[in-house]
């Protein structure tokens, strides 16, 4: 401000003493920009109204979200430019994402901008404030304001539509939950549907197949004789996200078959009771979206035995096998547990092979399902 005032005084004195067209032309050419720079610090940025809109507040990992910002002001003082910066959540800043955009409002009272957050990662992302500033032609004067505009975007984990053959592979060691014994009551037919890989030949409805020219199979009523709880290994691991996606895929597949599924979070000691339906799917997926690797709380005996029904089965999804994890699952459900490891059986270390043998000796089933075997198709959004 002081330097700008001195420049105006110097240019005026030069025009007064030098005289002539050129000197006064320089002064009057410089005068509007100087006056604008002097007025700018008093511009009422607090009169701005900022509105933030998002095309969806919930999506799946890997999808994009478009955010639109609309600014409204009460006066028409021309603004040369305005730099808008979205203060992103910490996890997005760690990935190097920056959302700083320059716009040119001019005389407009209402103006807007939009940007896209691409390839979002799983989690609950909280946006708090928007920072923007204006300046003069010479860059000598800047004025800044920060507006609070809370926004929360929930990114659910990706999941794969597991077929019957995929489930059979998961439970191929004779696990506690059989895709044939537990999920279906083959004596009661409830309808027909298109053939899926893994369906038995005896399920084919030949009349419907001849009528539609497509292979149709019988749909059976679901047998609900056992609750299933999914438990996740929450210790830090390079395969933690793969474990999350496997848990989501299993939950979706079993709920789709009408089974009652629950979830056990060892880190927060949160228990989602077993239930069926889309509401239960949303509850489990919302919890999986918030899960983070970290220190796992020890569970006392009363907590372990009091939270699950007596006939409930537990599927413990792990990224590696250790004796400690075998002890954890054995404490939850001796002889009623399945330990699902998201890696190749051929890649097991000697310690992991020893842990696998110890689990089998305690009546715990051990199965392996490499994450690369899951082929993610078109994303399905968990809509509200």
C-alpha cells in the first residue's frame, strides 16, 4: 500500500514538473490501476456466499466425483481474477492431489467453477473449507478469505460379483459354510433364472430353456440355519486393501444368496449383528469403507464369547498366516471357523505353513484365494 501510494505521488510529480502529453499520459494511464489497488484491500470478501454441490456423496473406490462451487456477491466491483483452492482431506493431500483453480469473475455477481476428483480411494473423506483470494493488476495487493463448507464423501470398497464356482473355491477345504448345504434347500423351488457358472446340471429347467432358447436353472429357497460373521485382519499389510475387497465380495455374495451375515471389527470392537438384505449390505460396506490398518485391541474372553450366537460361524480374512491369528480365531469359534488368506498357497513361508497345519489341527478350515483371481467388472454404486 505504501509503495503504491509513493508510485502515484512520483508519477504525479513527474507530470507536474515535466509537463507535456507523454508525462500526463503516463500518469492517467497508471491512475485507474492504482486506485483499483487502493480500493481492493477494503473489498468486502465476507459478503460472498459460497455454495458447494457434488454429483454424488457416495461412490465406489476408483470412481470419480464432480464438485461444483458457486460464488455470489452483492456488488459489481470488477475482479481481475480470483484463485480458489479446495482444502482437501489429509489422505488426498498425501497422494499429491491439489485443487487450485484461477477464474476471472469480471463484473459478474454470480459465477461458478467445477473440478473432478478422479480415482477416489476407499474411505470417508471430509472436506472442511474453501480458501480463495483476489489481487490487483501488479500483484502488489492480495486479499484472502476462508469459508467453512463441510462436505463428506463416502467411498465404498470395490467388490466382485462372486459366482457359485467362486464361492466353492473359497470354501473348497470343506469350510463351515457350504454353498450347497447352507445356502440352499434343494427341495423347494422358488423360481427360475439364467444359468451361472457353477450351477449343477440337475438344476436346469428344461421347459424354460426350450421356451426362451437360453439355459435356465431353478432358483431354490434359502436355508437360514447358521449366521456368518466376517472378521478382518486389521494389522498393517501390503495386502490390506485386497483383504477389504475380499470381505466386501464375500459379504455381497452371501447376502445376495439370502444368508444372514454380520461383521466383527476387532480394532474398534464394533459388532454388526447378523442380518440379511440390502440394509445389512449397506451397514457392512459403510464399516468396511472406514476401516484402517492399525493397532488391534485385545479382546477379553467375555467380549469374544458374548457377542456371537452359539451356532454362528466366523470367516477370518487375513493377508498372512501366523500362530497369533490362529489363536484369535480359535478363541472366537473353535471348530466353527474359516481362515481365508488372500495370497497364493504356493507363496507361503515355512512359518505360514506351520500356522496352517496348527489351524487344521484345531478344527479351523484354511482356504486361499488370491486377489488377482477376482475380476472386477462394472462398478456398482451403493446408492442411498
